[in-house]
C-alpha cells in the first residue's frame, strides 16, 4: 500500500515521521522547511498534488474545516480530483460535525472513501507515537487505513459512522476542560492553605483523584510552567465546536461553557499559546 500525508504542522509533522519509520509515505505542506524535516526521517517529498494519484490512503492534518475543504476540493489544486477511485481519505483534523458530513458526501460523489479520525494526546503523544485516534466511517475503510493510524497511535477505535470520530473528540475535550479546572482549583486551594503542593500531588495521585492531567501537568502547573503543550487557543476552538453541537442536540454543558469563558480570560491576559493547564495561572492572578 502507498500512503500520503498532507499538513505537517505541530501535530502532523511528528505523525508523518512515525508513519515514515514504518511505511513509504509521500508528504506535502506549503512550508518547505516542514517538508524537509520530515523528509530527513525517510518520507518522500511531493512537489505537486497530482503526485498523490496512486496513494491508497491519504491522511490530512489541517487546522480548520475550510482549509480541509480547500485542500480536497479547490477547483485548481484540490486533492480529490487527483486521487484514484476507492482511495481512503483520513482526516485527523478536529472540525465541525456538519462540515465532516459535507466532506463525506463530496468524497463519496468522487468515488472516494472517508474516515474522520481526530486525535488526542498532544504534541508529545504525536512525537512518541502514542496518540488516541477516534474514528468515524465504515468498517471496510477503517480496516484499510488502520495500519497508517497504528503508526502514530497506541489506541485506535472505530466509534461508528462518519462523524462519530468528531463527536467522540468533543466528549474528550468536554471531560478535559472540567478536569483541568478541577485540578487548578485543588492546587490553588492547597497552596492558599499552606500545604506542600508537590506532596499533596504525590499522595492524591495514588487515589481516586488521579488523572492524566494530574500525572502529566500537576507539577508543571505548580511551578507556573505553561509554555508548552496543547494551546489555549486550540482548546477554545475545540470547546466552541462542543458548545455548537450541544445546541444542535439540545445538550447541556454548563461546566464546559464556564471553563470556556475562563480560557477566554487567559487569552485576554496574553496566554493564548500557553498550555491548557494555565487555568491555574488565572486563579493565582485573582489574589
């Protein structure tokens, strides 16, 4: 099988590198230096999009639905017009549920198969090949593309038809938002009470309060280290998708909506590129 990868940003580049370690992969990005970085790890450079005409699976990792749409369907450069029939397009972007269904319909019209497959695990997970992938689509397309996803993930699950991957990613982000706010409040409370915060973390991380956020972010939060990880700007984009979809299905996300506003305050303080655990910094700034 031949694989293609389009979109070599902060997440896409390490994902493509892990794929190149195990398979032949053709890569493309508008940033030449990003291509060069992945090329040094064994990937092959595509200078033109028509070079993807013989790939069996194409992976896209792009920041927004309109960019995915342009990459696939632009009348002059869109990838869909170059791909052979039955190619599986795997979109790892986190985008709107409705936009995902529209992409599915347009690809089906072109004789192509589609999986929405957003990921969780952040840049570190991408670099170490241990992402979690939430997939929507047919079993047949999933089986064809799973070797690709296994290259950069430790958990890959087919959640249902197209769109189910995006919906599952929304659940993921809803849960993270509440966990990070709770952790932030706990650590701020511990500090104000005069407790040794690192000691508190050591003890409670062995009990029912334990979480990935506590294990991986607790100590860095206590040290006011936020210049890394999944950015607040990205989280607000994702939470916006969650709140929009909740309105459509008449769901209630009061905690998510509140935390989204807390992240807005962090942005207003210049923290849009801080890690999402910077909710603690907001609490500490309140005096």
